[in-house]
C-alpha cells in the first residue's frame, strides 16, 4: 500500500520562491497527495501564487512551528512532509517517501549545500553524519513523519528557534530517523554573505548553548544579531536552520 503524502509549507512573503517550488512539487506528486501552504499574514503575492497550485492555503498567526502544526492538523495524508519555501526538493524524493513501510516512522533526507565553495561538500557531509549519529534532523533536511505519530508527540514545540531539533528529540524516543536520498539542496546564501567559517562557528555555538539549556528566544536574538541582513526571522518565514 502506498502512502498518501501531505506536504506542509510554512510561508511569509515567499511569492518568488513558491513560483518555482510549487509547480515542480506538483509535477512529482500523485493525485491522492496534497500540498498545504500555511501563510503567516504575507503582504506580497504569496497567497495568490499558492492558490494557483496548492490544495489548501491556510492562514494563522506567524511562527514557523505554529504554522506547520496548523497545517498538520488539517492534513489528510498519512505521511507529513515539511518543506521550506526555499527548499531544493528533488524529483525522486516524493517517490522515496511513497513506498515507506506503514507504521510510526519518521526521518529526513541527506543534504548538500548549493554553490561552489570548496568547504560546502565537507559541511554538507558533516551535517549528514551528525544527523545519523545524533538522530536529530533539521528543517533544511525535509523532515517527514507519520501523521499519527506527529500528533501523538504534540507536534513542533512553539519556540522561536530549533523547533526542528526539539521535535527530533521527541520523535527519537519512538525510533531512529530514516536517512534518505536524493539529497535536499540547501540554499547557501547566508553562508556566502556572512562567511563560511563564521557561520559554522555561530551555528555550532548556538547548538551547544541550546543543549546546555539556553532559552531559544535568546538564541534567536543572537542568531539574528549576528546575521542582521534585514530578512525576516526564521519563525516568521521559514529561513535557515542553525544546522
């Protein structure tokens, strides 16, 4: 029996990215699958672009975790797949998810960083290895989870940063994540803008402080203080994960 997929995409002012992602995603889904876009009060053409392709366009208060939970609660599929609007999804990924065994499973895809910097293959490989060793997945890796399992653990914790890490910690108690290919292509814009080594150091520092019990709201402030480029915060727009 094939799984029915519900793809949940949280957005805020993501019209240009949705114009690329949604048609590509639709081409590789079956009729039984659904695309759910959850908008957090966009002021651009995000909603109208989403309505052209998505099966459901929902509206709720801003907050990436809140938006993804809202979409999951209204999903009809038995497997949830959470994507960012800037996700580099690949055509083989829906097929890889469709024939997973039934039951309370979860997982993510390997990643590679988009761009030609010589350190990007090393960083991407390290991200994949770390995820395998720790059983922790980030949003950039395209987290997927059985819908009933997701609802059973209470969904994403409502925190402004690392909600994906917190969810993984809950799901890990029910089993190790499945680590699938083909790889997600991660947007490397922030790495290039702010310096590769500086970004690596910041992300590892934030993760260390998180595991030591730091307040996610404080870590969120640190992340956007050090990455002050005028973009919306990740809980508002589904931006980069500190991975």
